[in-house]
């Protein structure tokens, strides 16, 4: 699958194998640390699985790498991502969709995403790797976001930053809510 609206499974498979090998972990050990089935991890590494965003976040945390390391594509000298295109991941339990716009290059630990969320189930996120900070700028609609128990309502043009290494959530308060999220990893 390489249609631009979905992330090629091969990118994820290659990144998982590379990062697991770099970390010196077996399939069993990584699956255990991420809280997923070994068979699921095996399918992902074979490019036959279809991971949800929660599974990839769990694997990234278990590997101690930013999420984008598992989904980034080889970057050309000039990158243009048209609206509605790019590697997009969908949440399993909410309408959240996040599109990776820019992964931080080696030595730079920041990733930029375009997020879209519809009213309904909140997108609840487990903690990311230690030292993570999320920055949000609301493009359209209204969003309730932030660490669990400390969420703040945001409107068009509002900016917010908060620790991403604690449980946090996003909830759209209006249809068509979109935002830019910058993940900073220190």
C-alpha cells in the first residue's frame, strides 16, 4: 500500500526491525515490553500487519524512540505534503487521525503532525518517551486537550504546550477540528 493516504507497511516493518535490532531486543522481549502479542509484532515486522496508532506508540515507548522513527519515510531534498495526503495513522478508539508532516532528523528530536478529530470518543494517549513535550496550535474548531485531569479548551489560533510523557487526551468539541502538533523529545 503506497497510496499516500496510508502509511506503507514496509516503512513500519523496516523501522521496527532496525530499532529492535539496534536495541538488542528479541521479538518476545519487545512484545512483552510493549504489551502486545508476539504474533502481532511478527506480523508488523513482516509487513503483513496493519497497526493502529496505539500499538505503534507502545512499541516506540518500549524502544525508547520517538513515534516518528517508526513511521517516517525517506525524505527528499524538498518535501511538499498536500492537504489530505501524507502518512496518516488512525486511532483505534476515537476519530483521531494524525499525519506526520516532518520527522526530526538524526540529532534533532522533534516531529510535526497535522491532527484531525471529530466529536465523540476522546483520543486518550499513553505517556510517550521520558522528556516528551507536545505543542498544539488549533487550526479549525475547538479542542479539549492536555494531561489527564488538566485539560484545557482551545479555539482557533490558540497554542498550548504540556508534558507528553504523562497520560493525556484530545477531544474535539466541534466537527472538523484540526490542529498542528509538534512533538519535542529531549
